C-alpha cells in the first residue's frame, strides 16, 4: 500500500479539476489511511445565524474522501459519489475554519467507503460526522458510472 | 391538520430568511403532506462534467423539507437539521432544473422526518433520494437546539 | 421490463434459500416496481415493552428489497447488501404484523437501491423507513462480491 | 464526566432488561467515551454462505451504543433508537465472534449519536460500520418517546 500522489501533487491536481472551489480547501495532512482537510470558511459558506451551512459541510466531507481516494489510486480514478449519511451534532462556529478528519474504511476494486469527522478549528467536539460511499471505475477506464 | 402558510406566504417568508439563495428555489406545489420544489440550475450549481454538484442536491433536499415543516408549523418553527442520508443514483442533466418531491413521514413534537426524491426536469427516473431529519423547537421557543 | 419470477415462484425460491426464516415472511403483492411483504410478528421479534425489535425491522426491510431484486433479475442474482439507512419513527404494535411497502428506485448493472416504508398492520402511519443498497453480480457470475 | 455504571453493573443490568439476548453479548472494555462489545456468534446469527446476518450486525451495533449510553447516564435512561446508517464492507467470518468498537460522538440532553466499527475477531479490517442515533428521555422521566 502506498500513495499515488503526495500532498503537493494532490493539491495541484485538485486545483486543475475543481478550479472554482479548490482555493477553499487545503490538505493539512495526508497518510495512506487518512487525510485532514481544511475549509477556509467565508461568507458564502454561512447561513443565517452565523453558522456554516449544511451544503458546505457536505461539500467538505465529499471533497475529503474524494481527495484521499485520488491520492491512493492516482489521477485516473474518477470516483462517483453514490451515497452519504451525515449527522449534524453541534453548531459550527461561523468565525472558525472547518477541519475534516477522514479515514478510508474500504478501498475495494469497485467500492470505497470513507468516514469523516468535522470540527470547528480549535474545538475537539465534532460538529458533524459523515460517511461517504463511492463507485470506482474499473482499471483502465476513465470514470466510474452510476452502477 | 392544516397549513400554517400557503404557497405565497411560504415563498415570501423564505425570501426573508434565506435572501442569498431564495431566488434559486421556487415552490411548485404544496399540500399538507408534500411539497414540490424547483432548483433553477445555474453555473454555480454545476461541477466538472456538466452535472449538478452534490452540495446543490443536498441543499435542495434540505430546503424542501425545511420549507414543508415551516408551512405546517408556521414562522416560529426554526427546525435544526440533525441528520441526512442520500443516495445518488443517476447523473443529473446540467441543462435541466432539478425538481424535488418531498413527503413528510413524521412531524412530531420534537422530531420531523422528510423523504425527498430529486429528478432532472422532464425525466421520471430519480437522480437522487434523501431522508432529512430535524429537531423541532418546543412550543413557544424560537429555535431548536442541537439536542 | 418484466418479472423473472412471479409471486409463487418467488416465495418458493425464498423458502429454499432462507429455510430458517422464510416462514416469517409472505409476499402480499408484487409488481415490476414494488413489493409488499408481511412479517408475521411472533415472540422472537419482540423486545421488552411489547414492541417489535430493531433487528426484526432491519431484516424485514432487507428481505423485501432483496426479494424484489430476485423477482426482477431471477435466481442467479445473489445481491449483496452494502448499505442501509433507517429511521424509526413510531413504536410498532407488538400485537400486529408488520407490512413493508418497497419500491425499487434503481436497478442498474452493478448497483440497486430500494426504499421501504414499514407499517403496523391496520395503521397508515409508518413505524419506520429504510433505504437499502446492494451490489449486484455481473451477468453470468453466481454472486456479487463486496466491491 | 464519569460512568454511572461500571462494566459489571452494566452487564448485570443488561441481563435484567434483555434476558433473551444478553447471553449473546459481553462487554470487553468500557470507558467514558467508548465500549467494546463481543457478539458470541452462534448458528442463529448465520445466514446461508456461512456468514453473519445483517440483522445480527444491526443488533450488535444497537446494543453497543445503547449500553454505552446506559453506562454514562444510568438505569433510568431508556433511550429510543431513532436512526441508523450502516455500511457492509466485507464478509464476516461465520466461525469468528464479532467485536464492536463504539465511540460516543454526542451525548446531549435529548439526542445521542454513537459510531460503531464491527470486526470479525482476529481481523483489523472492519466488516461493517454503523452510526446509531437515539432520543433521550428528559431528566426524571422513565423513557424517551418517539419525538
């Protein structure tokens, strides 16, 4: 088991494929089993009440697991998100960045599963948890289909 | 059982509380048990490949159930999203609006559960399904807390 | 689109592959898109308080979708359950059978998704909802693997 | 933060409230934040193919989080399971016990969330993951209601 891309290669590649949003995200740490991703929280991520919106947390969870799969399998691996479960447990601090800690529970031939805990920076109580599942493209093909 | 707000009142109220995004959404139909919500798909909802992003579909599902709870319970009801499960089953058409068909399975004193099917307009095969759960504020209080 | 097995063939086949539990379940209705399955509630399905246990409801949801996939794809289709989300909304009546109403949202080449509403017989308020996802075996193989 | 029951008290109490199934489960480890629960796998937990059934894994996940909530809040705390999401990732070994490692992500006034990883004993690759959510009874009442 090893990484197909290191942290710098992963961020470069993500800025190519997600030019509109990649500046929001930065990889804080990367191992073969885990990734730590930061979302630089800005006005467009907030919702009334000064908290971070649900879609922003969903996006962070999805990007985190997707990036970890990319780092493991390399650029040819255009995984397709097939499922998501999330629990929203505490109100995120609208003045703090969000930190996602993601672990890959399974990276099979056709299916990947990643678990994510999301924290407001500086707190050790998770604001949300997510599990994301992906369909993986067969070896040699460019992208997964929707099953 | 009856509605605390009709369709026009609901759209007016949503434009007050969600001024940044309310122009994206419009209520197509509203009954005591169900709502049909349209997302006017624009560039900011797309991701590479010309398809609608996951966060946009999450946001549509959340807004749909939230709006239906509002219509049933009235303006004092600031429900808090506590959970979500989604399955992404087909690739949305980036050139079509998304239509969410939402049913309220439970509207209890402290907990609400809504089911959503999301379609690309003009297709009868769902691109995604979601179940959203909410914590409801006790009678007379302004907002639910995170349990 | 058509059924590979009718209701009688489906029940016969299920009694062969699930001899220990098949007498608990009976197919009430079967179409190309939906199935209605009854769980004959007995003592072993109950938990303290005289209500039906969570594992019994999980099992009913899983059997319902699995049976509908079988009816559509035929006996060679040994689908593998890969995911489940459930919401438990009301207390089931321990003195009534459970009725599961299941719809197939997707039956792709490698992935199937089914939605289930579970009722205590005689009530129109669902006690639980479930979404079950399955990995499907490629054509000509005997069983799906775990991705 | 402290435990209202230690491991022996917890097992004693569970054998009172779940007499039919408590001999299947044993608490291997208990801290304020986590529990390790063993399911002694027997014939009734198996399904065709010599693997452990989905309902057995659901039951193990539910019992694990429920027991941890009991240990933290004490005997008066009759939590009600309101939601579950599970991913089944590998085939459990029908000849090995299952070990559930459970962490409490939130124990609020009215809502609890626990994460569970399930392993076949002797393997470090999880066969399943689960998140279980619970409604908690208000202080002084005997049991939670269904929201």
